[in-house]
């Protein structure tokens, strides 16, 4: 039974009980001789019952969608049966295309996911020049059995080559939604940037479940931003473009990071609902310290983003020495070790007063 059928059956059940409660209310009112106080108590009981049913129904729908999304993606990685002689290994659909090093890396990923050793880290994005907390970017950190951190750079390439990056994207997405609900429900300006691979959006089966998930979380559309790299945006498949349009129509915005040139068609990107662009501090500063033509390209870039209502975030800001050049360009937001390093979401949640001050 799919999610819509389950939701429909639940709604029918709620309506059935509401009908019974309504009939009992009418009968009780008649028998009581229409005493107002008795009618009010019964009516209040009926309203409370309906509210509890509705809230339970929404919670069931959202939880079921998250479960189905996880189940569909987790089936992409299958572990061989455990034995006393060898540790579990990943069996891939096209095992012949995966070399020994990738198989070993993917086994670490599978083990971390299977034993819930995947953590969400959040790095603040601050406004400039105030350096006030505005948004977060979500990162994944997988832990090995010994507690050491397996960073994305150590496994993402292998996961992409094996077409298994969707599992990781999915887990990060679910954790990011949980973080939004825990951290930002009282702050309408707070957003979380969540990196998504185009390969994930390309998968039609995944995208069907993904769409259901977004439909159940439309209240987060203004605060959950999906981020894609500049290289991936430039070579997107037509199917990915269509699916991105479907996401944008639900109100979700996009960000493009790792921008490696200034002359992109920013108008076209804005029409596709890209509302943020990220460029490294080093790239901007090097160009701004170049000849007149280079400086003009930087200023034209910043102005084009402004004209198209795309906010520029300068990333990888590492030192105070970079700030004069950045502030001279009038850039909106900054991200990097200078402001804050990525922190576990649990640690960020413990500092909620700082979030409450952000507006």
C-alpha cells in the first residue's frame, strides 16, 4: 500500500469516527433536554477529538514518507550475509565497475549508515559586515568503528562512481529537516543549505518519493535551500532540469556553489529559482587585486547578481586579512573558518539563544 492510499484510509477513518461522535452528540443533546451546559461539554469533546485525530494523521503521514524515502534508498546498498570468516561487504548492482579501493571505501560507508554513525554538522553563514548569524550549511560526517571521522572527500567520489550517493544525500536531507524543526521554527529567516547531487534527482524512483517528502514539508520551502556545484549545474541532464523545475514549483530555492567563472547566465539561473551563489574568497580577492579588466569583471559579477536578486555568499573566508577586500565589494554574506567551523547539530542546538537573536 503506498503513502497516498494510507493517508486516504486514515482520513476516511477519522471522518467515520467524527460521524459517530456527531451522532452521539445530537442524541445526547436531545436526551438532555437541550441543556446548554451539557451541549457545550460534548461539543468541546468532539472538537478536541477531531484535533487530536488530525494532528496524529499529519504526523503519521510525515513519518511514513520519511520511512519510505529511506527504505527506497537504502535498498540501493545491499550487504552480503555475515559470516565468521569475513566482514560484511557491499554488493553492488554492477560490481564489475567498482575497483577494490572503492569497494573498501563503500563498505565503510555502508557500515556507518547501518550502525547509525552518520552525523549532521552545521556551519554558520553570517551577514556582512555585521557578522550576524543568518543561515547554516549542512555537512555529513561519517564515523568509523573506532570513532574516527570519514569526511566527504574520502568517500563521495567512490559513492558517485558506484551510483550510491543518493543514500547519503537522503540521510543528510532528513537530518537537515530535523535540524530545521529543532533550531529554526521560531526564526522565519533561518535557512539550511543542503547539498544534493544531480545523480540523486535524476533517479525517477527516488524522485517520486522525494516529491512526496517535499509535499509533506511545504512549510519548510522558504527555509530549506538545495545546493548544487557549478560544474554539475553546467552539465545537467534534461530530466534533472525538469525535476528541478518541479521542486522550484513547490517553493524551494537553490544555491550554486564552487562558482569558477563570473560570466554565467545569472538571469537564466534566477528563472530556475537559484537565489544564492557562492564564490571562494580567494577567487574574488585574486581577481580584485588584478588589472583593471579583472577588477571590472568582479564588479560586474557582483552587480549582475544584485540585478537578478541573487544573494552572494563568499565562502572559505579563512583570515581577517581577507576582510578588507571582501567588504570593499559590498558582499552580502560570508562563510568560513574565520566566522565558525562546522559544528555538530546537537552542539548548535544547545546554543539556541544565539539563534533567537538572529533575524
